[in-house]
C-alpha cells in the first residue's frame, strides 16, 4: 500500500493481536493446550478496540465533517464489517445445527441467529462486533469534537464524564454494549488525533525496544504479577493500549523492523477474516484429523489451515463484498448527497442561456441569414404552387 496515511507497523500490530486471539481459543478445541498460551485473547481484543479508535481519528479526524464525508465513512465501515461477519455467522449457525457435531461456540435456534444477524448476538468472538459498530455510529459526534474542539467543548466534557463513570463502575468487559469498551476507543482516537503533531519527532532505537517491551508486558502482566494486576477492562489498560498503539504508529527503529515485516503485515491484512473464522476452521480440522496425528502436531496443522483459510475468505468474501458495496454506494451516492438547487439559481441559469443564444444568433454570418431567408421564400413559393394545383 502506498497511501500517505498507511502505517505498516499498525498492520503488524493488528496481526499479532489476531494471532493471540487465535491462540486463546486453541484451548476450546484442544484440551492439552497450555493455559498461558490461551490466556491473552482479552488483551488482544482490547488492543483491537484502541487500534480502531486510533485509525478512525487518524484517517477521518482531519477531514471536514460534512454529510457526504459522514455517509462515506458509515458506508465504508459497514462494507468492511458486515458482509464477512454475516458469512461467519451463517457458517457457525450451520455447524451449530448439525447433529452430533457439538460445535464449541454454537448459535442455538432461530432467535439466536436473528440476534446475531441484527448485531445483537454474543456467541464466541461475535460479542466484540456490536461494540465496534456502536462506536462507528458514535464516531461522527466524536469527529465533530476532533474537528472543532472549542465549539463542541460540552460534548468533550460529556465524553470525559462517561470515561470517569465507566472507571468508577468497573463494568464487565466482554458483552455487546459499548460502554465498558468506550475508553479504549476514546483513548485510541485521542492518540490518533495527536499522531499528526509528532511528525518532527526523531525516535531512537531505544524507543523501539521500549515499545516492544511495553507490548509484551501488556499481554503478560496479569500472568507475571497477578497480585498487583487490576481487572483488565479498566482505565489503566485502556490507557496502556492507546499508548502502545501511539508508539507503534510512530514506527520507531527495531519495533518497526519487527512489526512491519512482511509476515506480520500479511497477518494484519487477513486479521478480520482470521478473527471471525478461526474457531470453526480449527474445530473442523480437529474433528477431521484428531485420530491421525498427535494433538501437538494437530494444533500446528490447525493453525496453518486457519491462516490459509482466512486468506482465502479474505480474498473471496471480505474484499469482493467490500468493493461491491462501496462501488454501489459511489454509483448512487449523488441520490443521498445532492443538495436542492435554489429556484433563483435555476432562473438565473435560464436567463444566462437566453443571453448566450441571442449572442450566437446575432453573430451569425450574413450569408447564412440570407440563405435562411431564401429557404423561407422557397418554402412559401412551393406552398403557393400547391394551393394553385
């Protein structure tokens, strides 16, 4: 990608987070998986939320808040999320309905399926999608605050109050409502807005090493020092996630070399499909080959197939559906964004057209005018002859 707003290291960060979510769910399918290996998924999802807030502010925060831009944003986000999400929901529903399969994270019955289709379901990894969509719907208001902070200072105070209340209530993290996840998005968005002010900073290799250390500590601190570790879904962890995203976005030496490496960026590119489909893929691999090889080998095979399957689904469902929906929107965009033309402007345009027509007629060559007159006379003579006949 050659877009000026593209930050390769963030793709790598997204890839690491997606891989950790995959590893966190290995234990659902393979009983022998290490508990430490499968205990970092919560942190990875929190990092996803902060990264999403950062990118929204980074990509859209400097653009004017117009009806056209807001609609473009909402359509782009819907096309990015919903089609591939719906495909994953339908796959899980099919697997859940198969007798004797005992799918690990089922969608049970028609009502549960409808809840998931309407972005109100919480089976498996799907619980994190409704808060994401809710943040996208809220973002235009935050966008106004980022674009005109002085004019919308009251809204900014309102967001700050929500963050404080969230910290005091210590709401549980996993769930389909945005409130307990909002600090991750907001801190990430603040980091995204501030990113443009640090263009002149020169970061050292030491900063890169510190960034990698902080990233590792973020995923392991609850296991290294459990007695001193707060509940993950807290303001502290939200702030830490935003700091990590902000540091990675600066692409400091060493950290950028690691996170912007081709394998990391590849995982980041397919991360959403990997996030949505890894459980059913690994489950089917386990059911198909569990009697053919040791479980350790089967885990490795399942991980490889999950990554390969995610790439295939990214290329065949995620990207084409997004392009189709965005293309349809661009084709019909004018129907929703065209403004009514005042009657005075229409009247003035008609008058201007009449003036132009008069000028063209008055500047026509004389012989042309004569030819027109002769043609009229000839037509008149023919008419007289016909009447005499």
